[in-house]
C-alpha cells in the first residue's frame, strides 16, 4: 500500500523520523557542488549527502581516504548554498574523528560552522561511540553508517558484501542498537544482506537508509553520478541507472568539436 507523501518546506531530522513512523520511504542522493545540488533539491529528494565519495567521483582517487576536512567543507558549503528543502548531511572524512573524541568534535563543529550543513555522518559502531556521544552532546545531529564502511577498506581488503557470517551480523545489529541509544537520528546500511537490513530497520525507531541493502529499509541512497550514468565503470548489482549521461555527453562533446572544425558553430544567429 502506498503512503501519502507529506510536503515539507524544509526536511529536518525530525521529518525523517516522522516519515519512518508513517511508512513513507526516504529518498537520498549525493551532491558535491552547487549546480548538481540545486537540481537534486529541486527534484524533491529528501536528503542530500555530501559524501566522502567526492574523493572518487570529483577527484579521481581510488578510495575515499585521501579527501581532507577542508575539502569536505568546500564541497558542503557549495551544496548548502543551492538547497531550499533537503536535509544536508556531511561525511566526516577519514582521520577527522577516529583517533580522539575531542578531535571528532572539532571536526564536526568546523563542518557545521564553515559549511552550514545540517548534520554529520560517521562510519563505524562501538569503536566510535565516544566520538558520537561527544558530538551529539554539542547539539550536532549524527547519522551512523554500518556494513561496508569504505574508510576501512584496507582493513576489509575488499568491497564485498559485509555481515554474511553470523558473528558479524550479530555485531552489526548490536552496533545499530547502540547508535540509536547514543542518539543518532538515522543509520546508513551499505552492502549487507537484505534480510539482515530489514531486521535492523525493524529493530530501531530511527530511519535506516540502504545502499545495496534491499528494500526492507526506510529509504535508499545512491551516488548521483552513478545513477544518472555519468560514471560507467562502476556496475554493482544494487545500482539502477536512470540515464546514460556518459554516452549522451560524449556524443554532445564530439558533435561540438566537429561543428567547430567544420565551421558550423557558431552560425549567423549565434553571433553578435
């Protein structure tokens, strides 16, 4: 049964909890710049994630590890200037929160003050509990992230599905409950079995957003550049491409170059 969508002038962390209570699915996409964020926000997407995936998508790094706090603030501030409705969640990058709760708080404060973002997202469970609590005590909303945590790629050694074994699945469930008790307003579950993700979503009262985690959760997130087909090398099972912009843009650029070479561009109506 479909659930009537409530129109929010501004989406807040409370809005997301209300959506879960009503059974209304939550939409989430990434953005790293003003132009893309304006389009995503105008389309009515509920949450915009300024992800550390900017390290891959915007800078061409192999992992999310190289992106810095200053760079995340730059991307987030560009996004915030574009939006009128969506909740903007900003990833705390690798190295900005893992070692020391005080450093985690300083990083989160910088993101909130310098970018204008609405919340931060952190990867990990019990190992970052103290950092989460310190940030929350400062009044900064925190979203958790469990399952495949890309900042720990060298620990895992692979981007394969996580929590397939019982021991890891039990730990993930415990971490989800811990994140809720700590005060997180939501959790991203990445690349875990659909059945497990649904169990987690049903066990907590806060929204659970999935990416490669099936349809039994409260919402979905994808990397925008992947779902509109600007990237083409990345083809995981969970990705649905709604466009093929890589091909369309390549054709447009090729035609532009050809028109210049032939003298067709600009024509008489395209000059002063």
